[in-house]
C-alpha cells in the first residue's frame, strides 16, 4: 500500500473515530455552520461573513414543535486539502447536531450543492501550498457522495437572489469539494442523525450587489427556515 493511500485511510479512520465519539451526546436542535478562511489573495472569504450573519439570523429560531429553539455553532476551516474536514469534525466533536451545513466561495451566484465527487483536481494550490491534479480523495472510495440534507427543498424555498440561485450537482474539485466529500462520508450515511449539505456563495470579487453578505444570508435563512419541517 503506497504512502498516499495509507495517509488517506488514516484520515478516514480518524474522522470515523471523531464522529463516533460525538454520537452519544445529542443536540437535535443544533445547526453547525462551517466556512473557510481567506485564500487566493483576497483579504476576506465571503463564506465566513455570510456564516456569521446567517448564524445571527438562525440563533433562537423556533423548531417545528417550538419546544427547543435552534442553537448555532460556527467553525472557520483552513483552506487545506483533507485538514479542513478534520478541523470541522473536531469542531463538531462531542455533539450530534441536526444539520452540518458547510459554506465556501464559488461563482457569482448561490449554488446549493447536492453531492461531492471523489476527485481533487485543480492547478491552484491550497493555503499550505499543496496542488493536486486528477487524484482521488479516497482511493477506492465511492465516485460521489450524495448529501442527506434537504438541499433541493432549501433551494426551492429560498427567494430569488441576484442573477440566480442554482441547484448544483458539481461542487468542483478544490478544497470545498474535498471537505464536502469527507464530511459527506461521515454524516450522509443511512440512519445518520445528522444531515449534511454544502452551499457555495459569491466571493467578494463579484459585484457589490451580488456579493452582499446580508442579502445572501437572508436568502439562505429563508430557505432553511421554510425547510425546517424536513430537519427537525
């Protein structure tokens, strides 16, 4: 077994152990939001700004039976292959939230992602200087991981934003997709008490109207709020 495969399998085992350790403590009304640190020369990653605003909107929102208001946790991840997912699992550790929803910067629209591919392939380096081209995330793993969060419902119920909201089945092949693949492997499994999904938001390099974090957060909030019967 080559060193690369050994390292990927060690990471998978570490993630499974971290998730298993979190399972006994239920937080059925908790939503965990993850975003990324700045990358690509931009001083701010808009995903982090959107998550901060979305957390404020969601905190204390009543669940369907109104007995246990939603509690929000947030986590900022490094833009590094594999390590971002490990940081996210460490962030979740000790709890079993109803939803883990990850955010990253994408194109100049809101993309509600439905799955991740078993592929790292971009000539852009991550923040640790690592480049990966046409390499599987987990050798021998499934080609795609379908998310178990109600992404189609959140997309349908979110109001129109800017040029468009998109329902996407391609989360790219950079750190966003890598993170979503690993976390999908952990959470989007049969019988999992936690739902997982991913959203790409416009970066700050888009027009000021399109990249407006308040408008983006409000759009996503309204989609999540209306889809709550499928979450709680």
